């Protein structure tokens, strides 16, 4: 299940950027604090299928920039929210998210400040229970090991 939430994060993280929405796929996600500037910005995103379909491959192509280095041991914190957080998962972003899709021998982290470009594919588990998450509000925060918030986004997850 952690892998699924990691993929949900990627889906959410890369549907918006720090203050500008990517026109093709806004999906009602907002930065957690509209008064804050986050150091991760997305310049390109394509994903299929939309909405996410259980039992199918979710393919994402994303590119962007980061103003700071994304370090080894960066944590992805995922929270499901129904008025208050009802669950929290913490995932190793570099190894459990990027590690699934970066060719062997390639550098996972640190990701240096500057441009990045990734193609990510994952099979969404064919678990009927996942459909019960459709519309659940999810907050995703990417944290460097020193606690620096790289990006925080919140919005509903669409699953069919």
C-alpha cells in the first residue's frame, strides 16, 4: 500500500507547481500554504490514465526545476484527510519512489538544484478497496532530511 501512496503523491505533486497550475491537469490541487513559495516547480506533466484506474499502469512524464538539492533520505509524507488527518505514511522518496523507475546505475539522490526530467510507470494494484479512496482529500509534503519543505500540495484523489 505504501507504493500506491507514493504513486498517488507523484500524481498529485506533479499536477501543480509552486504557484502556477499546469493547465492540462489541475485536478483541484492547491499548495498547502498559498502565501509560501516552494522550491520545486513543474514545467511539464503528462499522465495516463486520468483518473487513476486500479489494475492499470499509471504512466507519468514530468520535468521541472528545483531551487535546492533534493537529498538522500528525503521523506514523502502522505496524509489522508477527513476534516483532520486520518492516516499518515512516511516514505523514502529517493528509494521507494524514484528507485522504482530510474535505470540501474543512475543516481537517485541527491538531485542537484536545477532541471530534472523523469518518466515514471507503476501498476496500480487491482484492489477494490482503493476505489473507496476516490475523492479522499490527500496532503502530500516532500521534506528534505533537515525538515525543509520542498513542496506541499492538497486535494482530492480521483480513482476509478
